[in-house]
């Protein structure tokens, strides 16, 4: 995936209030991209480097006894930030991964029976390496479903990699380049206000039906054991609105829906054992569904 496409999908996720999973081989810039996005937003940022010994309390925070006052005081964990980089999330133990579930879905955490709201906006940018399996714990389906989009970066273009080497020759380090990033000017209300405007983007009945046909097609496909959930349909709807808004339109067209399919469907489909034994992949099955389903060109045009 081209870097520009990856950045565009991240913007879709931000405007749709959705979390983004960066999945790719080491060294292609997953962490740097997440850091750059946080710098552009100018929002409170925390990075959590996940390892098997990271505990849920290391993420959510804990109550600490204060001898001077004789009571407990809550010390917030790194989850209480607008942008949280969950680096190598698949290295965290299942208990720690599950601590993210409530935060990602409800925008809140519960510690010692007390529920605390997270900041708004709240965005999790997670990274994982799909080729290293030793010392990792696969993300459960319930958590994968809470990621709006899965983004792969791929290798840079020749010109991009040449420019990177030139920067190294000029002794420009990655931290120096990140420090030069200035927050993007935002309207009153910030990201939350922009996300609210995205909700006003019109989605015609024909486009809505097209989206639902795609979702339901994943549930009856012979290679799929578990298809896209209703949560996926809601997420796809909001992402399509954000995609249209970024294109400068006040309405969603079928291409907005179809274009997001590869990043939105692949990590949500669970294939049958027989399909896996025959070498099928969830991404390939999703691509096939997107190609087979009729695109409502005329209806979409009429709905504009």
C-alpha cells in the first residue's frame, strides 16, 4: 500500500472515531507514522510498548495509597490520552489485551469498581508484526472487530527510499523530523467537531443497501465461518461518510464503500478450516466478495 493511501485511511479512521491497526513487516515505518499522526493532531499522546509482562494496571492505571492523607489516589495510566500508540500489541498477554476492549468500545475504563471516562477524541493506533509468532498472542476476534481499519504500509517507492537515505546523509534523525511537525489548525471543537460534521454526509438508500449486501455476503460465503458483524456494518457506514468528506463531497458514492472494503473486511473474517487448508486468505475472500457484488452505479448517481 502506498504511504499516501495509508495516511488517507488513518484520516478516515480519525474522522470516523475508529481505531486503526497497522500490520506489516518490521522496519517500514508503522510506529513513525503513528507518532507523526499524533503530532499533526497536537493531541495528548502516549506510547505503550507491549511485552508479555505488561499488566492491565500498567495500561489503565491504579489506586495508590497516600500515607500523608491515609487514602488512595488514582494514578491514571497511559490509556488516558487522546492518541494511544499500542506498539506490538500482539506481544501483550490476553489479560492485558482484554483491558483494551472496554476502552476501545466504550471510551471508558473501570478500575477497582470505579468507571472513568476517557478523553474525547480517543484513538488507538496499534502496530503488530504478522511474521513473528514467537512470544506473541493472536488478537481475539472481539478485539480485531473493534479496529475500524487494518492498514499495511508496504515498502516505499524508489524516490521515497532515496529521499530517506538523503535525510540520513544530512544527519536528520527521525526524532528531529517528528519534532518539526506542527499541529494542523483545526476548527473550534477540534477533531470532535470535524467528526460531527462527517455525520451529516448523506448516504442514499441505494448505497446503504449496497453496503448491507456486501456485509451479508460475508456471512453466506462458503469459505467464511464467521462473517462481518453488525458492528462492522455500522463502522463501514461511518467510514464511508468520512471517506466522502475527505473527497470534498456531501454524499457517499458506492466507490467510497467499495474502496474501504479491503482495509475494513479482511481482519474481521474467520475462514473455515477447509478454506484455510486450501490456502485461502481472508483478504482474498474479501476481495472476491467486493468484486462479485454488483455496484449500483446508476442508483448511486441518482442518489447524488
